[in-house]
C-alpha cells in the first residue's frame, strides 16, 4: 500500500471509527403499499383509532422554476383521504361540499397543523385562490373533528358540520410548524408568500411578496366544539435565528425534564441562500440558540421521530432522507451548495448536560425519498403529552412505532435547475418503521463536525477550482489547510497565521484540477481536524 493511499484511508478511518458509537437503538424500514392510494407531499394529517385523515398537500413532485408552472392549481389535493394502514384500505371524498373558504385552505400545501384530542387544527398554507385570483398564504385557522370526518367519508355521509374556520392575519403562515408546550400553542418560523414563485426574485415579473415571520407566535385556543376563541400572547422574535421555513420543529423533553421544542436547520440564512446549520431550542421560558452544535444532514422538512430515554436523560430525534447541503461518502462529508436530495437517515442526540451531536445511521432510505413526507405514529405506542415517544417503555426488542407516508421521490440528487416536472413525483410509498433495541448490529457514526468548532464551509461547491473556505476559530492559532485528490495525492498545503477569533476566510484558485473530480479538503489546528469533500464542475 502506498503512502498516498494510506493517507487517504487514514482520513476515512478518522471519520468512520474514531467517533463511532454503539447504537442506543436501530431503525428498520419495511416498505408497504395500499392499493389506490396515490402520491402526496407536504400534507397535513390527523388520526383516530388507527385510521388517518389526510388533508391538503401536493399531488406532484418538486415545484418547477417557471412561475406559470410552479404550484399550479392542477397539483392541489382537492380530496379528503382516509387511510387504514392495518387493513390497507383507502377512502376519499371531494372538498366540494364545503364552503369555498374551507375548500381553498384545505387544498393548500405546507399548512401547519396540530391535533389535540378529537380536533385537528390547521393554520395557513399556500396555494392558488380563485377567490383572490392569485396564489396566497391563507389567513385562517380551521378546526376539524377528526373522528366524525373519518366516519362520514367511510360511510358516504355529510361532514360539513365537522369543519369550522376563523380568519386572522397572524395565521397567514406557510412552511412553519404548529406545536404546543403545556397549554400554549407555538407557531414557529415559516413565511407569508403572496403571488407566484419566481426564482429570479420579487421584483421580476410576475413579482411576489415574501415575508418571513422571524418569530415563534404564541397563542392559546379556547374551543367548546362550537366557538373558536384565540388569545394571542407575546411572540418570540429573533430575525437572525428564526428566519426559517420548510424545516423540522420537533417536540422534545429537555434535560431538566420540561417540555420543549427544537427548530432544526431550515432555510434560508439571512446572508446566504443556504440552510442553517445551528438549531434553536424553545421552552416555556423563552428560546436559546445553540451555536455549539451543527446539523449537516436532513435540512428540509422530512419525516422524523422524537424518542426520549428517561433512564439516560437522552433525547433522540431521527430524520429520514429529504434534502440537505451535505451527505456522507465513505465517512467524509461532501458539501454540495446546490442542496440535493439525499438518502441519509440520521439522529441528533441531546445528552443530560444539553450537549447535542449528530450520528449517521447504517440504514438509508431506499431511494431519494423523504422530502415533504410525514411520520405518523401508532397511537398506542407509549408517549409523553407532547407526543415524544417513551423509549424506555418499549416492552419488546422490536417495536412497530408508526409509518412514513408520502413525500417527494426524485430521480436524481440535483434536479432543480433542469426540472420539467418529470424528474420527480409525489410518492405513494409507505414504510412501517420499527425501533430495535438491545441489538448488537449497526454502528451509528458520529459526524464529528457536528460537535466541532471549525465549522468549515466551501463556497461555491461545486466549483471550478476557484473557491473560498470559511472556518471558525475559538482563538488565534496556526491552522493548516490541505487539499488532496481522492486517490491521496497532495495538491496543496498552506499554513495560515495571523488569524482572528471567530470567522476566517481563505481564498484559492487552483488550476488544472480534474473536471468532475472529487477532492478532499482538511483543516487542522493543534486541537482539532475537520475533513470535507469538494467537487470540481464537469
């Protein structure tokens, strides 16, 4: 074995084994299908006695770039769908018997939703409104009595009396999350979007209005089954850190035992069209930004499962596929600023001291799936009031905890710039999700950069050999930056001095790199080392 090959293998082993961890549990996915159940993504759901009620969402795949084709009316889901995953049956009914205001909101995409008892509460959502003759974000909160609607759809009877709706401009939000801590609702992140999507920006025709909430809007809700009464509370405002949408906000049990939420990743950073890597923790006392942790996998909204072990005081959140700026290749992070579809299944674990870390699981999604999908838990699985699963209360080694349904199925990792509408579709695939405990199989590999301080990023990536490296230093110290070909050949090495605490940048233009080639960039200080792959444009 040559020294060059030994070097590159050493880098891989550093990432793969030095920071591996015996798994606290493993995940197993069992695919299943239900005849007649079509594909759907970015929908809302509620459930009762094992049956699901599915509302809204899109019937197509990734939205197209052209304003006339993006989020068109033909992609609306105008049906209410009931699914029995055990009997593998499906029923549906059109929205057409409902008042126009309800029809329009309930066919929207990316509504925020939360079920409490028999009632599913739906907020906002985006879609084409015939009433407004424009694409809008709906300023509504709707209440749905789930058991009655499920029974009516199965029996072919009227369900109109099971829906109520109120109008409030503070509910004009899409792509955020609706959760509850104790008795207070939290509408976190998201945006108000009016008009047709246009990647050229709001001033290019047709223009649009885009307003991030930059907040977690808090309210209480009084509902006697007839009248909905909303009381707005003081919101949590943070324009720098809650400028997020199309992401995952997941209920948590915090280290002190209180209910909380974590806003994971999301888009877009205020000063860059890239996902956030940090997270925001929220509880009844306020919010804290965790810059000591970076999440590199699963940046967009995808199916996820929160599991808490009280005996270890560990909070685990598992994410399934979707879209991310990074993916793993042979134990090394690959950064792709085009933010591709990925297969990664990863978990983020918070320990008793509040320290968070990210682990890649040995299992992946079987294809480029997960974006806009939902995990629907089995109601009888032990869980806390905020729907976090009680991992310690699972009584068997293998526990069926729920199902994943829908989302976008993509034929390639990067399709946004070539998307004609055929490169992706809404998936009809279902998966049974099992949690396996006491298993000696499977190692969860720590993404050591998730807990590191260097936080390296390369811009652009892919690039033509002309790129900027950004990295963070806690204190000024000598830093070595090296570039290797994937076969281990050293291309360049530089030792940097006169650096500053905080963000530093290093710009290079390297000629004669292989077009379409893959290279490994390392940054090393006396205390820490980080490795990422970069790609040269074809």
